């Protein structure tokens, strides 16, 4: 998981937490908000676990949201290990870094968001297309959802 930042047309900054499955390349979830705390990250990850199978480990950088007490306690309560990359080594979390670039080019750079609701709507549309329609060369040109179904 990792963050991407952008801004609304009025200049107000917002962030998107991207959570990707390294195996299937599926965009598991995206949290869009003007401010995202460690507590919000933990709550969002718990919601994802309620919808999907619990991962053994989540890889992230050493940002304050991920190293917070809320995330420490979330990890202990859920049994999901937090794996931290070395500072300044984004290639250690290459799948989400690559996805962040695609997301920026194909979604954020293509839209001029007036409101947070508009940003959430466009992000949701992009995730649906990315997961269910867009072919991935690394997945035998299948979309991530289809690849995961076939691998199961």
C-alpha cells in the first residue's frame, strides 16, 4: 500500500491510499480523503479484510500513518504483519509504485476534480476498469480479477 496526492480545482490537496495485491495486481481498495490518519488506514484495511481474505502481510513505507500506534495495534489485533521497506527504497514495494504511476497517468492526470465526491467517483470508475477490463501484460494479458479467478 502507498499514497498518491493530488488537488481539487480549488487547490485543496487530497490523498489516495492505494492497496494492491502483489500476486494478482488487483487494486484491492482505494481510500480518497483530504487527510488520512493511521487510524483511518487501520479502519479501511479492516473493511477490506471484511470483504476479502485476510493477507498474511502488508508491505508499506515508513510514513507516519503506517508507523502509527493505530497501525501497530491493528496489526496485533488482526494478525496481519506490517512489512516496512527501507527508507528511500521505493523499489522494494515495486508493484504499488508501478500502479501509482499508472493511476496518476490514467486517472488523476486525466481529470480536473471540483469536489471530493467527484474525485471519489472517478477513482472508483478507474479501479473498476483497471481490475475488470484493462489487460495486463504480466498477467498473460488478462485483467487482475480474471487472472485471480483462474489462479484460484
